[in-house]
C-alpha cells in the first residue's frame, strides 16, 4: 500500500465516521514499531505504522486510523483530544477506534517529590536525603550509628 492509498483511506474513514474531512497529511512511517500510529499536534499530520498493517491487517489498521482521527478532530475542534479526556473516550467508543496508541506525550508521569532535607551524621559525615521533615533524634546513622542532624536544603542544593 502506498502513502497515497493511505491518504485516501484516512480521508474516507474521516468522512464516513466523523462526518468531517481530513485536510492534512497521512503517511506511513516504518520507524513506528511499538505503536500503531501517531498524531502530531503541530502539523496535524497522522502517521501510521506499516508494520501494523502487515501484522494485523486492514481491519485493525482502520481502528488505529479512527483512533488518530479522534485526536485530530477533537484537537481541531478545541475539545479534549488527549487519551484521558472524556471527549476522547466517548468519541473513540462511538467510532470504534483502537484503544491503543502511544502517540501523545501523556501527562500521567508525576514529578517526583524533590529531596528537601538532609540528615548528616555528626560522627562520620554520612548524608541521607529526605523528602519530608524528620526528627533527627529518632534516627541514628546507618553506617556508624552516630547521631544525626537535620539540614534543610536550598533549591540550588537539591539533587
Ligand atoms: Zn492516541
Ligand atoms: Zn555515621
């Protein structure tokens, strides 16, 4: 299948299931291996993995096309176009798109809490980073069992 055929395919699916035209570009990208497709929020282009087509056939690939078109149309309509958005979930279910795609950078990864405190052993100088305030009197150095003191780190000192 050529890129031109893919383009026509995406345009057809767009009109048939979304009632809206796909006015941007759809291409195959052989480097997409772990994911079936991608939608680019800047260019509005869609990329589909040819490996998906080889491995699972047209039916599965069409589900991926629908998935990417959900991102595409909702994004252009300024609706919730991310995987976690209710708009996206609803539209995906309506058109019967594939649930899987790793195209968009999801904001699920939470930032780790930075270490704000440091326990320092008064005897051997061993340091222990802590995220929350702790009472140094309740702990002893794990290395030499010496007494500890607590220091609050400055932002610049944070690892
Ligand atoms: Zn997706
Ligand atoms: Zn120590």
